[in-house]
C-alpha cells in the first residue's frame, strides 16, 4: 500500500527519510516503533536586511587582505593577489552610497618564491624545558602550527589538509609573510601543550612554485539603498510568509517557534506542524537543513530543521 507523505508522517514506524520522501510503502515485517524528533529553530536576525547582506571585514589580523582589496577595488579599481583570494566571491559591499558585488577571476600565473613550513615530530624526552607552547605564539603562527599538527596526527586525513601543499603550509598572506615563521622560529621546537605533548621542530624552506593570479574587482549593482534592498531580498530571503495568508493554527505555531527559538515534535506530527514545515519548504529534509532565511511580519529570521531518532 502506498501512502501520501502527510499520511506517512503520522506513522510512528516510518523513518525520517521515508516520511519526507513524498510517499511511504509498508511491507510485511517493517518496524512500527521508530519515532523521530523534528526540531525547528527560528531565530530573529537583529540587523536590518540591507546591513545583514553587506560584507564588512572585521578588524583582526586575518582581515588585512580584505581591507587592502576593498581599498583598491572600490569604486572601479583592480586588485591582484597570488595564490589566495582576499575576498569572498560575490560579496555585496557599499561605497559612497552605492552598492557593488565583488568578483574574482584568474588572470594568469606567476612563478615565485614562497616560504614552505613543515614540522617534524620530536619525542617528549628531547623537548627542551623552555620550548614555547603553540598558544603563546602570535595567532597567525599558532594557526599554521595547529594546521600542520592536525595533518600529522590524522595521517593527512584532517579537514584542513586541503590548506596544505603536500605536507607543507605555504605562506602567502601578508600577515603570514611578516610573522616569526619567516624569521627566528625556523629550527625551533614548539609544543601543543604545557606538558610537552606533541612537540614539533619547525622547518621553513624557500621554494619556487607557480601561483595563480587572482584579480578582484567590484561591479556596481545598485545606486540607491531602495534598489539594493530589492537585491538583498532576492539574494538572501528564501521564504516570505504573510501572517494573513497563514491558517490561524499554523500562524500560532510559527509564533510559538519564534518565541521558544526551538520547537520540537515527535512523530506522528501534528497537522499544524506538517503544514508549517511545508510552508517553510522543508518537506523533503531527511536529516538536517540549515542556513535558511525567512521574511515574516516585517522581520528577518534564520531557520533550520533537524530530524533525529527519538527512541
């Protein structure tokens, strides 16, 4: 027997994947005891939409390349970096009351010298007492050592392995090239904790490689805030719901989810909850979906849905 998706959601024995796939098929011997929890989070964005959509780099050392790039490209300049992109792709930025979107294209390559940083594990009994702990080093230095440590202890399977060139971290950004890694730390031993565990000798060698040339520019997309607001809606808002167009029970449930930040139900789900999931275009979620934006009652919200075994 084939059931509709909504009917399937009422069956406690269906899996999340089956319940949300659009239909469910019952077969002899199938479990009817599994329950799934549907956790919906709806959180207000405490910024006006236009401000929320605009990219603004912070003031940390890691934001230096972004500030340099924006200073060069706004309103109509060009900025080229080698081996790294200084700005997010397609970021919206503002300058003198006008609005732009950043674009980065590869415009060639250049063979150049770069410092390559590698680490060699050191046995604990060979670690000097005055070896610095990685967290005592400047943030750019500590970040590189931690990336190399993660690579070493996971045999190259860490999530940061794609930041490396084989087993080496290549220093490219200004804050990296100006750090102690290009000076007195070459040949020094550092530890990952104060007890001398996971100690490494730092090795820095200058090598040549071909670096892609990334040229960044800004394209004007709007000359007024009102015009950009329309762009912001189109770019960021996934769903727009009008309270007047929602059924009373669904509207009450959404307001309840907003008030609680998180609303939960266990299968079988109520009809109101299923209708709300449909209205938020989450009916096909199998385990998790996040990063969505809702415009509701003149307010912007972030929302997500997580489905887990409730047994």
